[in-house]
């Protein structure tokens, strides 16, 4: 995925892929600033930057985007996908990272420090997805008269509950 573009060997100048990737996108791709800042700070990169002595550099060049839902969404995508693109869980993803890096390495220390924040971001997105699904179902229910049953037979002499009256071009045919 694009957020890990900094792993590309030819772009690796600091060896810290969020910073290398963001600099490439900013300086050589004229990418949208929001995208660049998302890449620079993906999955709590500031914590890893601290481990690498690059915290101030990262923060000064690429402030965290002031859009918490978007920042969480990228964490979710990162934590829900294995390095080869297979869907996974946050538990499996974090465990898998720690099989590739020593616990006391830079990445190992970072992942252990970021564990709680990464899980919390994933859970916030999951909660938003559940709410969105429920909201979508409720909207479809209203739009499709699922909750009104026999009202389908009405022909503008509607049952008082018939919400189809609120549509500008009301007729007796189902909307789909
Ligand atoms: Fe990454």
C-alpha cells in the first residue's frame, strides 16, 4: 500500500520508511499534503521516530493531520492487512510483526509501545463501521418501507405511517 512506499530501497535515505516515503511524495510526486502527512504519521510513526531520534524532524516537517477518523482509518487498514495483502486481525498483525523483529530492536520497542494505541484505533474504526452499517440498514428500511408492510398496497390514500408521502414524486410503485 502507498503508506509503505518509503520501504522502496531507492527512497530509503533515513531508513525510517514513514519519513522517507512522505519526503518522496512531497518532493517528487507533488502529492496532496493530507496524503503526505498521513503517510508520514501512519500507525503512530511518531513513537517509532522517538526510538530513532527523528521525532522532532518528523513532527516539524509533517504535523499529524487534524482528522482523527482518517488517521484511525489508515491504522485500521495497516493493522487489518498482512505484508502480502491478506486480511488479518490486529492481534495476528501485531504478533506477526514481533516474529520479524526482536522485542528490543527499534521496531520491537516501538510496536510494544504503540500496541495499546494501535488496538484502540482499530476498535474505534470497527465501532464506526458497525454504526454505519446500522445507520445504512435503518435508512434502507425507511426508504424501502420494510417496516410498513401492508402500506405497499396504498395508492396515495396512504396509511398515516406511510413515509413515501415525503418523497417529492410520490406514486404507488416501489422505489426500486
Ligand atoms: Fe509502515
